[in-house]
C-alpha cells in the first residue's frame, strides 16, 4: 500500500504531465506571436500613460483593489479524484500532510501572478508617490504573506458546511487584504494598520477554531478540483481537442429568433448545429462576450488611433482563433456520421458563422472607436478590422482547418 507521501508525489507528477501535454499546443507559434505583439504594444502605451500621471491620481485605491482581487481568489489545488471519497475516506485522519502540501502547491502556483501584478503596478506607484523601486520587495513580501493567509483561511472555511460561508469568506478576505494594503500604500497612521491587523488575527482565530473539529468536506473539495481542471481544459480546448472537457449547455429559449433566418434543408445542417452550439454553450458564447466587452471598453476609452486599431485586430484574431474547436464538437457523436452531408458543407458552415462573428466584432469596435476618438478613427478602425476579419475567415481559416484535420 502506498504511503501518503507517495500518493501525493504520484498525483503531482500526473498533474504536471497533464499540464505539459496541453501546454505544448497552447504555447504555439501563433499564441507567442500574439503575446509578443500584444504585450509589446501594451507595455509601450502603459509606459506613455504612466508619464502623464499626477500626484493626485488615486494609485493607492487602485492598487489595493487590484491586489485584493488577486489575493482573495485563492483556489486550493488538492488533486483529489472522485474515487477518493471512497478509498481515502478511511484515511482522513492521516491526510494532514497531504493537504499541507496541497496548500503549499497552491501558493507556489499562484505566487507568480502576484509577482506580475506587483511588477506591473510599480511604475505607476513610483511615478505618483515619488518613492523608490525598493518598495517592490516590500510589496512582494507583504502580498506573498497575505496570499498564504488567504489560502489558509479559505482551506479552513472549506470545512464549514454553511451554504453562505464561502461567499462571506471571500468578502471578508477581500476587505481585509484591500484595507491593509491601502493603509500601507497611503502611509496611514499605525493605529489604522494595527486595527486591520487585529481584525485579521481575530478572524483567523475564529475560523481556525470553527473548523478545528470539522471533518473534510469531500464532496465540496472534489467538486472544486473538478471545476478548476475544467477551467484549464476550457482554455486548452481553444488550441486542441480535449476529451476530458465537460461543456455546460443552457437552453436560452429567448434566442430562438436568431435561428429563424436559417433556411430548412440538409445543406444547412451544420450551420444550424454550430449556431446552436455557439448560443447554448458557455465556452463559446461566454468567450465571445468576454473578449468583445473587454476590447470594446478599451477602445471606447482610448483616443489613440494606433492603440484602438491594435486592440481591434488583436481581439478579432483571438476570437477567431479560439473558435476553431467548435469544428470537432460533434466528431464523437455517432448520429452526425449518418448525415448524408459532404465534409465541405461542414467546413463551409463554420466559415460562414466565423465570418459573421468577426464582422460583428469589427463593426462593434468601429462604433466604439468612433465614440472614443471621432468619426475618422471609427472609420479607419472599422474599415481595417473588416478587411482583417474577411482575410482571417477566407484565407487563414481554411488553411488552419486543413492543418487541424491533418493532425
């Protein structure tokens, strides 16, 4: 029989292999190009924006809220499986070392985001406050300690069975982390900082005592671990086929009017299927909505033509590239293989749908650029974005489809 340490080591090795298997597809040439292009543009415009900041800019509030969001989002990587509720339940009292290592792994896999956020905020902080970059180390140490505290409190709260406990857990951790960082960044009185530290200590003692005699909530831990892995699989599915993916489907009856324009006929089969999949499944509709809203807001508040154009083209590319997995959505369904439909009709239906989505985004970005920077900027952004969308759907996408089905 395996020891607890051997079980943990085996789980971690399997987890790393699973990540590596999909990472090699995710970080391909296309994504690296987008990251380099988008990251370079973002760094340039961010540096230019930082130079315009005045001492009255509320940097402490912005950084405190941003750090609080990153710190309070502290999922625990337990690596538990569904069968553990049966096979590990008798060993529950001996699993303390296992879950200690789970908290440590969670900290190590999340601390990189803290480093990134602190590094990104430092130029803004130095510009507004006039302090030196030595604060980077102070903030990094403080936020790392707060991250571990957030993970520890969240772990204790997972043992409490109250239906509202997890929401209040997040809310209190968000408020405490944000207030403490705000007072420190704003050079507040020691009494304010001490009051927050007292609340932090009192809350920690209360939660620890409340969870002391509680057993492990296996169902909740397994559900959260599965949800965490499904989130990763959703991202990986944008680049390659993921057999472990479990999509969530929602009826959305109020959108039935969208399909009324699709004519009846066997040649429209996949046009109907892909449209339904796009609307009903969160991984596609949510993806389009999130990318469209984020990019539209950036363009709306930007009065710089080149930034608006770069954001528009970047997000059209990201949307189009991440919709390719829909091509394989029905491959494993036996009944779709019975349809007397040519493969060319299937690909044509996808390309038509892809073009409509990208054209919609191009027009949306053009309108946002018009509102944010004037009619000339809007016209340029809309015109170039439409041309890019057409080239993507008519030139790049067909070659990408051939590559997908040749793998």
